[in-house]
């Protein structure tokens, strides 16, 4: 992982407050006399030092504000202090976002898709790795081309799952995945494939006009978690922009098990696929918030 130090401190601006040294997670900075200086040989490149400096004396040249130049809205570039956002409105956004399976035919502009990616990369990542990748399917035709390949994968999988001797034999060898698939998904997948062939109804992407594949490149400390954190940002950003979204788990599983599908979307073999997000303008308007299932809550015992 690249930990090259790109931090620079302007000695003329530095006021010697030491705040940058205090918040640096990797010991890159230290105080020498009444000024902060770069003394470490490794850096997370997180930008904490630049963000906290009251004199604007610190730069981390590996970080680019241009990466967050949004096209479809104007960002207010002022740090929001702890506790100064409306918690009730945040929770309202979280609870209002729903998985959308009803879309209009209206296309989604590339600018919106690119801004969603920019919203995604504001997520945290393990040791600031930021090894996530984003592959855009910008039109309905792109989405359906991927859907056709995923459909072929599940047709083959269903043919295998239909064989009791194969399911039972694999289960006897301690590999019960095919048997579990047969019990949980075979029938619904069979019906969905048949409906698509007979009527053209898309029960995989639900008629979405676009999609984003979120992946992870090699070298991250927890790449799948990072990609899913970025994914959640995209889901919330989509709702705020007026878009509907839905995670397509069947697409992820198909691409994980058949790398040719991922390659067909332009994803190299060294990247893992972590999430597929269907996107489009919703053709449904909900009236109220709903609850959640009961959850497990515990306090750790000594």
C-alpha cells in the first residue's frame, strides 16, 4: 500500500499550535521548536492535518479537491462541526430510502451517475486505502446486456441444481451451497427467467435505466467493507437526488462465480465485485415510513 508522504507545511504560515501533530494518525508530523515539521516516512494521506490547521499552512498534495467537483449541484465547502446537523432529518433520509423496483423509462444523465460516485468516495475506508472502483452502466441497453449474461449464468446454475445426485453428492462432500440454492432460490429464479422469456419483464434490474458496479482493487486492508460503505453513500445520495436505487445481489453472485461476466463489463480480474446498484427515476411514491425487524442488542460483559 502506498504510504508516501506528500504532506507539506508552509513555515511562514505555521503558528505552532501543534494541532496537526495531535490529530496525525501515523506520526508523520512533529514539533521542532515553535513550528510543525514533516519528520515521518509514512503517511495515511488522510488530510486531517490540513483540515484542522487554523492558519491554512498544511497541504497534502496526494489529495485533490477536483475529485469532488460535483456537476449537478453546488457543494457548500465548509466543515460541518460535530452536533450541528439536524439528527431528525438525517434519520428521516435514512428511513425514507427504500429499495426501488418500479422505474420510469426516463434515462439517468452521466453527470448524475458521476456525482453519485463522488458522493460514494466521501465514505471512510480502512487505513484510508480508498481502493474502491466504480463501473458505470449508463443506459438501459448497458444494463440489459449485463442482465442477459447474468441470466445465462443462472440458467446453467438451475440446470445443475435440478440434478439430485449432484446436489446430494456435493452435500456429502461438505459442499452444501448448491443444495441450499435449490431450496431457497431455484424456483423463484426459474419463474423469473421464464417470465422474462415470455413477457420481457425484467425481474433482475426491475427496469432500471442505469447501474453502478462497486468493486475493490487489490491492496486495501478491508476492501469489501470499504466498497459497501461507499455503496451506502451512493444509495442515500440517489434518494436525495430524486433517484430510486436497489442492490442487486444476484448480479454480484453471478460476477463472483463467473469472471467472464465481470470482464464483459470492463472489470479486470484483479478487482472484486462487491455491490451492483440499479438506478433510475422511480415510478412509485410512498406515503409513510415503516419499521424494521427486531434486532439483537447486547452490552459486552467483562
